[in-house]
């Protein structure tokens, strides 16, 4: 049998992927999924409730159905797909609409990313975090807080920290991993290490969750500043691609030195497979670093395991954390 003759179908789909993004953003901006959940689930009622009229409602619903974001019953009523129902209906605990749209300001940059890469002026900037203010930090964590809390709850379902005394969370943002640890383990203390504009934001979330007595936040450039003493757990989540190989290797050595004997380190990051043939999401996060002109890029799972081994960690293992996006690599300091 001869191989199928290539056509342009796949390439056209990729070239027009931003059309899908536009449709999704429109639905979020119009609160279409929330309105459908509230019963405005037909072309005419959604058009009226969203203020776009029946023609545009039909156009939007056709696009959302084509992306399998909504389903249509035989009587013409629409309902949200299960993931949409969970994450894109306002007032739900896991609402993630702000998270889905918080990087939309970079839309134009992706259209000129070849020009950006040809400029070749990468620096030691921390990507999008380099120009952070308290106002932008609050906006960022308002968008990411619910997703971060979900990831933290998943982490603590999978990792048993019974008997541990103190956590340092490097780049911990809202403090989600520390907040959940304090809620689950009455004996544990934790410190969130992050940029100065993030600290007041983290302290607000910590206080809001009632764990301020055992969780705090501290301004720290953890690539250079002294790390806290007495920690037997280190967590570093969702900031891996902003660093190059040299910096992340040096940082992991610093973490190893600061941990108590027998301590454990969890690197949760956007890692590509060892053959660097995917997954796509970590690879795109690596490519994204060209936009803010950082030195960061995608790291492979074997590279990350190598950073831990070079620092002295033992019993190193990697497991998929968020399918297609995040891997958790863990190592232990000898006791």
C-alpha cells in the first residue's frame, strides 16, 4: 500500500488556530458559558442575554460546537461540555476564565515572533516576571489562583509530607502549595519565596485561608540570596522555562545545600520528553520566552533529572503531573 498523499489540511488548521482562540475569548468575554448554564441555552435566548443578537449567537454557537466546547441536543438546546462546565462557568469554585485569557496581551507578539527572535537581544531577564509590580502581581495571581490551588491539592494527594517540618516554596506566588500543606498537616510550617511585588499578594492569600500563623512570605532572589534554614521540603512549581540550563543547575545546587539532611525537592515544570518531540505545551512555553527576551527555554525530563543528580540528590524520579503540560521530578538529599 502506498502512503496517503500529503495535503494541507493539518497545516491550515494550525495556521488558523488563532481563530479558535478568538472564539473562545469571545465566549469568555460574553460570559456565554455562564449564560448557557443559567438557561439561556438557545440561539435566540443567548443572543438576547449576551447582547449580540440571534445571528451572532448562531455564529458563535456553531464555532463553539465545532470545537466541542458545547453540545447541542435534538431540540436545539445547548449545554456546556464537561470541562467547560467545570472551569468556565463563573462563580464555580474552579473558574479559570481569567487564567485562560491572562496572556492575551501577547497575541500580537506571537504574530511577530520571528522578528523578535532575529533581534537576538536576550538577557538575564526573568521573562514576564522581570517588570512585575504589585498591581500586575495581583492581576496575575487573581488569574492563576484557582488553577494553582487545584494543582496544590493534587500535589498533596500524591505526595505524603507526614513528619516534615518546614517547606520552602521557590516562586510560590499565591502560596497555594504552602496553604494546602498547612491545612493538611497541623505541624508543618512554610515560607513562600518570591519577588518583592508578590509578597504582599501572597500574604493576603495566606491570611484569607487562615494559615498566617504557620505560613509566611519573604522577598527573595533565590538564585542569589540566602535560602531559609531548617527546611526539609523544597517545592518549585511552574517557573522552570524562565531559566537557562546554567542558572537552573546552579539553583538546584543551592537548594540541595540549604535543605536539611534527608530533605526532599520537588521540581514541577513544563518539561519536554527526552527525545524533544513533545509535548507541545512545554515546547510552546519555551518558545514564549523569546517574547520577553529571557534566556529561558524548554528543559527535557532527563535534563532535569540530571540537574538533581549533579547537585547530589538521590532516589530521583519523574512522574506526569498535569498531562501534556507539567512533570514532577523529585529527589532526596541523603540523610
